[in-house]
């Protein structure tokens, strides 16, 4: 549990997800495709003609090209968001429980008076 966010964990989750997709999706509806394969297999699978005079996009190529995929990646701080949500939820539960106890206690006190 101490390394739940490590690369091994994410790779395991990736492999489990891919295995589940391969198991669930019918073979004739699933294309296992590598971007380097170009247009031919992709277009055949989708039932569309291969684009003429259109190079296959290579947005994931690193380098100094402005606007490439590396410029668009945002770091998602999922764990920070989860921790914030948990703290907020816990605070709401404590506040609601405290108010409830105060109301019940006040009612008991007033009733016994």
C-alpha cells in the first residue's frame, strides 16, 4: 500500500484494463492498433477511405514544435483532490453529528426542566 501510486501499480492497472476490454468487446468491434501503423488498418476498420495527401498525425513526437502534445499535457492532482474531498466530507459529518447531538441534548435538557 505504501507505493500504491508507483509505476508498477499504474502499469498493473493499465494491463488489467486492457485485458478487461479485450474480454468484453467483441473481436470484430475492437481494433488493437499502434499509432505507427498509419492510416491503412485504421481506415479499413472504420470503413472509411484512406485520406489522400494527408500525413498521419504525429502529435506525440517530442521536440520544439509549438503546440505538440507535450505542451498540452496537464498534471492532474487526483490524490490532492481526493484528500480535499475526504477532509471536506469528514468535516461535514462531524459538524452535522455535533449539531444533531446539541439539538438532542438541548431537547432532553428542556424536557427535563
